């Protein structure tokens, strides 16, 4: 860490050391301008970070392009060793990273710790995967030559991440890209650059060669991404964020036929069938909906309950939601603030829309006076089907509940969405669960559970929720391209 590293202005706890600068070609560099990062729990300015310009973006890509040939040639085991070293350093810096996450994103410390633990597991997964990328060797269909297929890194990659899981998102992308042999330019979310800086400092200290990893913070994301994506030396963009921005990037990427992986928005149906374990469904629905103040792409967006258990489910769910403690994530709380005043104010308008669309507020429904951007954990019940429930990612501590009379109705309503990320079904009949799960038009189905992310599982969605999968056995292949060589094989000669 260089001399300009600064200490965060935190009032109640020791603050993490982290550079406020841009990381380009193996060193931290100051920018000509800065922008402020706020603590959503009290609105205070945590610090000022360097604001990258288009020239900084080009410098980062220059570095990534220059480092690409040697990074690609480095032996898989050597790349794996660097990732293992990063994993060990991350574990040693847990306290700083966890604190940074809570300060800049607002999530309770318990959730920051859970995100940290999952993130280090992902890093380990990619470290282990590096040396296990396999190819094939086969006969051509008509004989006469051999088909040799191997995998090669796509090339310099732009990684764009959101604020809601500031550590997990960059680790999941950077881990896969670096394991595959791609150099990276990571662009942090404007709200949460600190966590990204701490992670990149870990990679620096672990010994990643200069130019392999680059990090930009910016207050004008589009200027950075337009510059980089117009440059034909960039070969890949991996984006996590809203469907709106994902579709803009897909259009921009079309110009250079850029390899695109997109993890976008969700509208998760959470289906409770008539034979469900209701207590389990209630407990999992609360975690699935109110974790991260509902600001999760895989959050339960529409709770669809069979009429036979609706009364019991709703009563128990509302009681549990009313008991959730809201407050500063540094305290012992269940739900932290929303990320910004703008998001909180948007939510007040959304609640009014839901009520106009036939919703009845059973719990919460209002913003909580500041400082900080808090909102009451809210439950809105619909007596009949309302289109206002579908195709709208709430991204907030607000659950909608709707009762159905049959399994067929539950399935039709669940699938009535342009999104296809995460879905959930609760039933004690495994055959029914599998049959229902197979017909859900979603990339992921949680059966009797509300949390699914795991390094060994392919994470991603169908329809407007994205393209590609992160992690699992597929994750590394998002950053690899198949290379086919046709090999003429003659008769053995005397030399054999
Ligand atoms: P967002 O799309 O506004 O921003 C995401 C990232 O893109 C940020 O880094 C932002 O600075 C950047 N960005 C914004 N406009 C850009 C532009 N024109 N060009 C290039 N970059 C741009 O989303 P958000 O509000 O930060 O995050 C919430 C969204 O992310 C939700 O829709 C959520 O569902 C989605 N999300 C999806 C997943 C997933 O894995 N599918 C995970 C987390 C979040």
C-alpha cells in the first residue's frame, strides 16, 4: 500500500486501511478529480476516491493488453499458487474487508461476514479449478485425422460489478477471469469502491504481475465503458447489474462482437404449495426477502401461496417481519439501510403503486426518519392477481403475497415474468418439487431453501436475467474459448 493510503473516517470502530486511488499497471495512481463515498446508515461522507477519466481507462487497458501474453503463458499451477496466496491474505484481512462492506453498503456485520466467507470460498474454488481445465482428443468422423480441442483465454476482460454484494461480485468475476488466464480491468460500483480496493490490494500483495489486474472507480460509468468497449483490444465484458444497463452494454458490445456474460435483474417467485412445511417456508422467505434489505437479485419478489396454507403462512410471516430490527449495520440488527436516499424515495412511490394496484399493506410501508436511508420491512398482500406484482424488481425490503387455488395457477403466475433468475418452491413431496422445478422458466430453483449461491453451482438466469453462468464447473469457461486443431496422423515411421 502506498503512502497516500488513508484511513476511513469511521466514528465508532477502527477503520480499514485502503487506497483511494486507481490501480493501473501494478501501482496506485491518483486521479485529477475525486468523488465522495457515503455511508448509507447516516449519510456521512466516508471518504473521497479518485474519479477515473477515459484516459485512465485507456491506460488500464494498455496495461492489461501488455500483460496478457505472459499471463496466458504462465503455468496453470503458478497461476493457482497466486490465487491460493490471495486466498490466505484475504483470510488474514477479514476484519478490514467486513467492516468496509458494512460502512459503504450498509449491510449488517453478520451479512458482511457471510458474504466474506462465501467470497473466500469462491476464490478457493477458482484456485483449485485452474489446473483442471480439460480438452479432448478424438477421431474425425470419416477417419484420417484427429480432432484436438483445447481452451484458450478470451483475452483482456472488463468486469463491471454492482454495489449490493460488493465483495462477492468482484471475487466471482476476477477469480474466474484470472484462473482462465485473462487480464482484467475491473470497474467498481460508485457506491462501494472501498471493498473492491481492499480486494485488489490483496491481489497486489499476493504477487500478481503488474498489468494483470487493474481497478477503476468512476462517477461516470458510461464514459469508461464506452471508451473501453469501443477499443477492439478488449475481448470480453462480464457485467452484473440491472437489465436496463445490461442491454445497453450488449448493444455496445455488438460493434466489436465482444464476448458478453450478463448477470441481470430478477423477479423471483417464491412458491409455497399446500403440502409445504409452513414454518420452514416462513423462515426461509424472511431470509430470502429481507437479507441485504431486499436488495438482492435473487430475492423473493413475489410470494405465491396455495390458498390451503395462505392464512397460516401470512400470519406467521407478518409476525416475523414485524419483529425484524432495523438499524445501522454496525449494531446488532436484522435489516440495514437502503443504499441511497434516491432508492428509499423511489420505494415510497412503489408502495403507492402497489396499493393502487389492489395491494393491502399488512406490515411496514413507510420510510424511517433519518439520518440514514432506512425503510420499514414491508408486506403487501393481494387478494387477486395484479399485473403490478409482475415484471417489477422491487429490490427493497418489501414482500408481496398472493394466494392461488391450484398448482397450475401457481406455475403460470410464477412464469408470467420477463425475468428468469432465481425461483423457489416449497413442498414436502420430492416428485412434485422436481416436476414443478423443471417447468419453472428460471435458471435457478431453490427447493425447500431460500439461499442457493455456492462456488460449485452455476449461477445465472434465463430470459431478461442474463447470458452465461458464473462459478460452478462452467464459470471458468466463460473466460475461455475453444481452440480446435485438425491433426493429420500418418502411419508410424521407422523412427517409432
Ligand atoms: P446498475 O445496472 O445501475 O449498475 C451496475 C453497475 O453498472 C455499476 O457498477 C454501475 O456503475 C454500472 N453502470 C451503470 N450504468 C452504466 C453504463 N451506462 N455503462 C456501464 N456501466 C454502467 O445496477 P445496480 O443498481 O448497481 O444493481 C442492482 C441491479 O443489479 C439489480 O437489477 C439486480 O438484480 C442486479 N444484480 C444482478 C445480480 C446477478 O447475479 N444476476 C447480482 C447482483 C445484482
